[in-house]
């Protein structure tokens, strides 16, 4: 079923540094990302989290960023170049059918899906591809906006992630969000 996609103008708002007052990527992601890691930003948009993730993994790490919308990917590439982080980033456009991460099989230490699952037309396929990419004991942090996603809907999302080989570890506190930190088993 087709779902509403985040418009490009909202992409610019989401990338605003002012958002750090509510969601600070460094504090949010510091417990999970270490230097040298291979990490994945699913539905990266213009890279509010991706650029912080690129700083956190350092020169020896890599951030894979995927988004459905060409414009999001284009803008993120420019921002990554400007911040001189492009060398440690792999920024890709995907399709509604495939996340375009088949080559990452079992390589990802940490994946973030922030405010994306509720836009995905086929969440089962989404979790299938994510599960293939994340290594055993790798982590997946799901974050969904409370305003868009009900508790019941979020529980269904966690259940789907479980069906695809993840176990729930905890629900970190993130402002205005429903969250789940999962581990690949
Ligand atoms: C609300 S934005 C969130 C962006 C970013 N994760 C953040 O938290 O700032 C959702 C993004 O997910 C992307 N998206 C939606 N469905 C997708 C899919 N099936 N695969 C990859 N990206 C998708 C949209 O294009 C949009 O850029």
C-alpha cells in the first residue's frame, strides 16, 4: 500500500541544527556507535543523523545512508562534501521494493531507522533486508514520532522486527518518540 512520503521541504526542516534542542544525535547515538564501526542510516533524508554518525565512526568506519527520494540523497551528498565527511559515507538511493543494501550482508554493527518505518509501504520486506545487513549481536534502533505512530502500531512494528530475527533490549528515552533498541540474534 502506498504511504505518504516525507516532503522535501520537511527534509530541510528535519536537518536543521535547531532540532538538536529536542533530539541531539550525539547524546542519542553515543551509547551505540564507536570508532571504526560500519553503520546504516535507513531513510536518512538530508542526514541530520548521518553526518553525526560519520563523525562518530571516525576515519576507519563507514556510514551507509539510504533513502527513497533522489533529492534527499543529492542534498545529503552535498552536505557530506561540505563537511568533508564524504570519504567515510556511502549514500544511496533505494526503491520501494528494495533498500539496495544486499551487498552489506552481515556487516552492519548498528542501524538507525528514525521516523521512517511508518512511511515504508512493505515493512516486512524492510525488516527482511535490514536483518540480512545487520551482523549477529548488531543493534537496530527504531525511533518513531509519537504524533504519527500509536502505541499499538509501534508494538506491531516491534513484533515484525522480532519475526525477522531481532530481540528487544530496551526502550531508550528520546523526546517525542517511541523507541526500541533491538539486537540481531
Ligand atoms: C520523516 S523522514 C526522516 C528522516 C531522518 N531519518 C530523520 O529522522 O531526520 C523519512 C525519510 O524516509 C524516507 N523513506 C520513506 N520510505 C522509505 C523506504 N521504503 N526506503 C528508504 N527510505 C524511505 C523518506 O524519503 C524520508 O526521507
